[in-house]
C-alpha cells in the first residue's frame, strides 16, 4: 500500500467535487470536507503504524519518474522529523474544518481551499526531491492567500497580500538556489538530480555552500518566522479566519523549521556550523522580542500570534544547537507548538464568535459566564507556558538543555522567554476570565457540543505528550540524532570539498 | 537544334506545405466573402479552421522529414524546430479565429475580411519559423505585420484606428532597422543565407565590426517584434487599442513567431559570434523582466496590464535564450507554448467580461467576478497563477526551465533578477485575484454567458494544467525540436 501517496493526495480528491458540484448545499459541503479530512487522518495513522522507529533514515520511500528531461522525480519518504509533521497536519485538519462550521460565504470554495492546502502541506513534508518540495511549497501559497484574503477580518486584503509577497520573496531565492545546486549536481555519479539524499554527497566549495545556505535560509526564515522577517505573521494570523490561523500557526510555520532541518542542515553542514551562532542569536532575539511584544498586546489574537514568534524561536534555537537533545526537543516542540497554539487560536475564535471583539480590555468575567471555556483556556495556557506534566515542558526543557551544552548565555536568555510566556499568557487569561462580568458579554452560552468535539482531541494530545513524551520521542530521536551528528561531523558522508578563498559566490563562470 | 539544358534548383514544396494550405484557405475565404456577399460567417469560420487543421496535419507530417535540411535554394529550413513552432502558432490561429468570430459578432462589426487576414498573418508567422534566409525572414515578417496592422484597426472605434496607426509607424520603423541589419550582414559576409553567414563569420579572423553592427540592428528589429525593453513602447497602446480578440491572437502569435526567427538567426547565422551576443541578450532579458513587471503594477486597465506582463514574459524567454545552447532553446520553446496558452486564455476571459466590444476592461470591472461567474473567475485565476509561475501550472514549469537553462550556462545573476522580478509580477496578478474574490461586485452586469466561448477558453485552461502537471508529454518533443538544421 502506498501510504504516503495516499495520504498526500486523498484530500485533493475532494477538491474537484467541491468546486464542480454547483448545487451542493452548504451543510453537505461542510460534512463532505470533514469526511475527506477524517479519512485522510485515518489513512495517515496507517503510515504511523508502518513506521519503524528504530530506523534513522528515510523509509516507505515511493518514487516514480515524473518529468524525465527535467530530472524531476516524484520521490517521497518519511523519517522521524517529518512523520509527526504529517500527523499533526492530518490531525488538525478535521478540527480546523469543524471550527469553520459558521463560515457562510462561499462554503464550497472555502472547503476546497482547505483540502488543497492539506495536500500541499503533506506533500511539502514528504517530498525528498527538491523541486517536488518547491512545487508543494509554492502550491500552498495560493489557497492560504485566498483563505486569509476572502474570509478574514477587516484588514484581510492587506494581510493576505503581505503574506503572499513575503513568502514569494523568500521562495525566489530558494528556487535559484535549488537550480544552482541542480546544475552543480552533474558531477554526482548518478548525474544531475534534485534528490536530497544524493545532493547531500555533493562537494561544494565553502563559499558556494555558504551562499546557498543563505538563499535557503531566507526562504525558510520567512516561514518560521525568524526575527526580523516575522512582520507578516501578526497581520496574517490576526486577520485570518480561525481555522486559517490554526493551520497557519500549527502547520505552515513548521514548514520553515522543517525546511531548515531537512535542507539547510543536511545539504550544507559546514555552512550551518558557520552561521549557527548568527542564527541562534536571531532565534533568541525572536524569543525575547516576541514575548515582550506579546506582553503589550490588547488584541488577544495578536497576542497569540506574537507568542508564536517567541515559541518558534525555541525550535530554531534547539535545532541549531546541533546536539541530540536540542534537535529532538526542537522537533518535538514543533508538534507541541502546533497543538497548544492551535488550541489557543481555536479558543480565541470561539470567544470572538460570541463577543465579536478581540480586545482584552473589553472582556472580563468570562470565567463566570462560560466556566467550561475558561477552564479549557486555562489548561491550554498552562500547556503553552510550559507547565511540567503538559506537552511544552518536555520540548522546551530539551531545547534549553541542548542549547546550554553549547552556549550557556544563550540558553539562559532563552529561558527568560519561558518566564515571560507565563506572564503574558496568565495575564491574558486573567483579563479574559476574571474581573467583573461585562454587561455586553453577560449572556454568552458556554461551549457547544461541536466546540467540545473539536477541542477535546487537542486537549487529550496535550496531556498525552506531556505525560508520556516517549510516544513521540522514540520515533523522533533516531532521525534527529542522525541530522545532529551529520552536522557535527562536519561533512556529508563522502568526498568533501575543496576550500576556495575566491569571493565569487558560485564558482566557475560561463 | 541544340538541346539546351537549363539548370534550376529542384523545387521541393513540401516543407512550405503548411503555408500553402493556409494561404489557399485564406484565398478561398477571401473570394467567398467577396463573391457571396451574404455568406454566413460560420461557413467562413469553418473554411478557415479547416485550413488551419490542414496546415497542422501537413506540419505534423514534416516531423519525420527525410529530405534536404533546407529547400528552395536554401531559403526554407525543414526541421523539427519549425514543426513545433508552427504547431504552436496554428493552435494560436485556431483560437484567434474562434475569438474573432465571437468578438465581432457581439460588437456588430462582422466583416468577411477577418478570416483571410488572420490566415495570412498566420501564414507569415509559420513561414518565419522555417525561414533559413534573412530575405525570407523579412518577407514573412512583413506578411504577418501588414495583416496585423489591418486587424488592429479592424474596429470602428477611434482607439482601434489609433493603435493601428501607432503599430504601423513603429512597425515600419523596426522593419527599417531590420532591413538595414540585413544589408550590413550582406556587407560583412556576402550572403543573406543563414548557413553561409555562419560559415563566413566562422572563417573571419579580422575585425568584425560590421557583423556586430548587423547583430545589433537585427536585435533591435526583433526586440520590437517580441516587445523587449527598450523597444516595447508600442505594446501597451496597441494591445489596449486593438479589438480584444485580435490582441489575444497577436500577443500570442507574434511573440512565438518572432522568437522562433530570433532563435534561428542568432543560433545559426550568428553562432560564431555567440560570445558577443549573449551579453546583449541577457542584459535585455534582465531589463525587460524588471521593467515589464514593475510597470505592470501601475496599470489600471486589464489589457494594458496584460500587455506589460507580456513584455515581462518576453524577458523570461530571453533569459532562457541567453544560455545559447540546445537546453536554452528547448526551454524557450516550452515557455512560448506556456505563454501562448495563458495569454490566449487570459484575453479570452477579458473578452467575455467586456461582454461587447471594449466596455469593461478596467481592473475595477473584475471586482467580485467570483460572485457573478465562478467559472470565469476560476479560469482567470488559473491563467494568472500560471503567469505568476505558481504550481501546478504550465507557467511554473516554464519558469523553472528557463532559469535552469540560464543557471546551467552560468548566468545565475540574470536568473536571480528574473526570479525577483516575478515576485514583483506576482503582486499585480494577485491584485486581480483580490478584486475577483475579495470584493463585492459593483453592479449586476453579467459577463457574456456564451457557452461556445466558454468551451473555447476551457481549452487553454486545460492545457495550462496538463502542461503544469505532465510537462513530460511535450518536453520530449521540444528537446528533439531544439536542434536546428541548416
């Protein structure tokens, strides 16, 4: 059974149905999209079942020649790093669709965009061919743009265009770098290729590798987002509809971090070590800056958005420590952030549907009128700020541990991000749930059955990972360790590189 | 009596078979329109389409041409490059005929001359792809240009006449450059035949000033025709003023034809001077993509915007050609195919949104198009995404291909400029999408609901997707076609 291909393209099957069936009732469109995404999730569990946690390399590889003359291959495979990214995607997608039940405008198009998006995201995580990866990476752009721009808040068009252009700009450098790598890959025994596994053996001059690293880095740093390329994020997250924010935060941001691990570290180990200090400093700035800015937000959605900047800083920090703990923690933290921040956006969306405001100063007393909601919000808040026993604690702890081994100062500053997170998150909770009940918000219903149904699985996962992280760690660890070793060892397995002192970026001229 | 033997070149007409079929169909349509005054235009359309299909069949039959590489005294080349370029052009012509039929019926300006003019223009375009002598290049260029001048002014609107005049004046100007270039080539090499020019230039050791001047002049001539910066000034005015159906036909057709000739002249005749002309080409390429993309941002009329976008696309083709090798030619051919598909489709949508004539071509009339016609909005989105180079569309593969060719040839800076320009370009493509999806329609005017036209536009849409998903279907042929015979 071709589990990977099946998981990737199953959602896509729903797209033409939704687009072409004009008379489809809105309810039916919602139910259909939900059904497709649930089936996709079940199929992706089959992938989990087949996954061998003891292996550190890629497994379940499926390949086919796609475009012979371009050397473009359909080549997908999964390892411990991508496995949980895919599962996170398929797990959150039904929840996102369930959270969109109140969308009334162009329901079919909305659902089609989400399903298309799902295929793009899964494909991005599974592709082992650089050009195939780029193809999925770019294909995500339009549906997400549409989701923000057509169903978002007041400044949606501005946010959507900003999102689109930032990402396009990053991917412009990525495309050129991919093609340069390809043109240099002619020296490999197998001839020119986009295959990531082969390209890791390519011997590049130090200068070329560093320039290429930077080109890849810009593309992924925009996605992560790393300070100072993060400015699109608060706008996009704030303006997107709830489900859009969930997917954006939980999955799309991970593509940046994933790309750094999969491509920057494995293809350019020397350059990765060379720039590690620089990247880690950016990450730590992001941690502190995101937290401080989150502290002063009054718009709760914006607050969660800035907390993402801070949390993703941890991921990058851990990954660029090149230690086993750091790397494993970083990957785990990618999953954790997806769950916790995803849940926060879901909850904020639920509040907004009732109060029609995101302004914290206009809320208050919700703990009395909506006790279930407030309880769950507190639970997620505690998870997000890293309470021991819940998911984020494990990841952040590993990251800080891994960073400490390499650079104590950075580890110490990063730890302050955890403290700040406690402040801004608990303060937000306080302003929302405590205090006097506002007249305008006195009669809101507590969570509905649908809302319980969509938030409960996330809460369960938060708890499970917090109590028994080995469930994930055992599978992540071998692959993460392999990547960390590969970078530390300094070179790709075979035949390394002439050192060139010539400043010309890409070596030989025409 | 003494028997006199007269020596003359053996005349082989097969390699210009497609042109003969096109011209015959054109003449029949012309006579039909003139003699039978009340002839149903559907009959003329059928005759013309039959001519195009016939020409396509003849062209396909030439794929496995086993005869001489050039015929008719070295005037016409018989190679696969010409076959592929012709097939693209014939596809463009078929779409142009259908568009023209519909457009002028809606605008009430039906005239029978449309069909012969389109067919003659097409004949000129297809001939130029096979021209192996500069004289034939010039001849074909004039055939296509003269027909297009008339077609541009085919509407009774003032703008149409003005566009026609502008196009004619600037076109004549560029023809003069071109002709002067030919004269210089002749002066430098003693021949106008491409193969002889190449031989002569390869044998020369001294100063090549005259030949380089010729290269520059011919480049200017071609630059006008493909609308490369700084010879692009006519494009927005002409594309905007011409009837939309004609704009669609000429934006796709002229570019393909002129680039085909450009490839043949530069890759064959000036092959010995490759080192001299590649810097020119990639400089023009870089400037063209940037200027085209940036100026398009400022447009408020969709036809003008597409005109600037077509300028940028010419730049991308040049990026591929700057590689000056077989890979680059193959990439340029694919790009031209993708470009023709998406520009035809986009102008087709423009035509339907305008309903009749040129009433609604401002960008504002695209507001809320998704509400009024999800089908047209969907198609337009597809074409715009393809132009922006976003997968899974033909435009994506096309861009990857040309950048790859340029980078393989070591011209990564021009590729980087191209990629960055396409980010700027994405801005105005998504602006149209913003209007279509994210704004409310200003009025209740419905776009043209003609089913036939919708089906017609569905063809390039389908092709855009198929070429994006399975480019392997044609890339193999294009690779084989990128070897020029001379």
